[in-house]
C-alpha cells in the first residue's frame, strides 16, 4: 500500500491558528503509517476560491507525488458540496484519496467511495435546485409588487456589453464567481445582469451561485 501523504490545514481568519490541526494530523499520520511528504497551511474563508496551498497539493497529486491528503475534516478541504465532489473526482483520476481525521476516507474507485460520491452529487443538486427556486420565487414576488427589475440599456455600458457573454456562461453552467473572474467584473454585476434579463432567457437550474 502506498502511503505518501500531504497534510492540509486551513483556518478562516488571521486570528486563528493552524497549529492544532497540524499537531493532530501529524499524530494521525504517524498512527496510520503515512509518510508525510508535505505540510500545507493557509488562512482562507470556506468560500474562497483563492487557496494557493490547496492548489499546490493538487499539483502534487497530479504529478503522482502523493497517494493521500490528510485533513482534520472535509469542510477544511472542500469549498462547497459541488467543489468537494469536483476535486474528489479529479483526485480519483490521479489515484489520490482524501482522508479525514474522523476516519472517513474518500476513494472513488471503491464501492464505498462511489456510494459517497452519489450521495454528494444528490446533495449538490438539491442545493442548486433550492437556490434556483429561491431566485425564481424572489423574482415572481418582486414582479407581483410591481417592481421593475433591472436597468435600462445605457445606464451601465460595460454591463450591457458583457450581458450576452454573462448569460451564455450561465447557460453553460458556470458559477457567478467564475464568470466575474473571467470577465473582470464583480459577482454582484453578474447577478444584476441575470436578474435584469427576462426569465425565459435563462435556464435557472444552471443560473446558480457556487459557494
């Protein structure tokens, strides 16, 4: 059995410390017989897409330099249910597992791992459907109150110019955060563009925000 592992510890704010996680994960690695080839720490909110240390671990996994990633709990690794599922699938392709200190191991090439992936996919779809329903309900309620949604063309030339690209990206299933980063605008601007367009122009199961 290959046991090369990377330890990943994360805290959300600068007034917190990774040291407790590191100490516990180091002891956990010793008990499990893992050969720790790297220890990665960072401070980032759970929803942040900018995680340099996590990206370094993914690079190690892709290069086949590790066999497992040790975390104190899955919420330290995944930014959302969908993000967790996406990264697990990528890691599975590189034969790398994610091992939480509570004893939960995700290896998608095993029956148990595939079962967990199916459960995660169901939860992620539920989250998307719930958000979609909230968006549609909010728009319907606003229209019922006679509220005019969106802006008139010309009030925000850049937003109006980018609207077709934003809507196409939403239709393609891209997250608001991804679209904002790709087009160089704020996530709020992406949201405004989606709300401003007619309901029938957007496939709402795809028009979602990923945390």
